[in-house]
C-alpha cells in the first residue's frame, strides 16, 4: 500500500485551502444568493434566539 503522504486526495485541509474556504463563506445572510424563503426563515429563527 502507498503511504498517506503520497495521496492526491486527503480529508485534511492544507493551510492555503483553509484560507480560501473562509474567504468564500458568506458572513451575513444578505450575502447568500437565492433561497429567499430559507433566508427569511433563518433570520426569524436567529432573531427569536437572541
């Protein structure tokens, strides 16, 4: 069997992948595209929890 370090696909993120992933994630609900009904429901749930 090959060693884990020689694999092209890995379940763990490398440093540059983690940074890239974080920059793509929306920070507020208004940044989400589409699914307006779901966004509205989420906003209600979040406000109710506060």
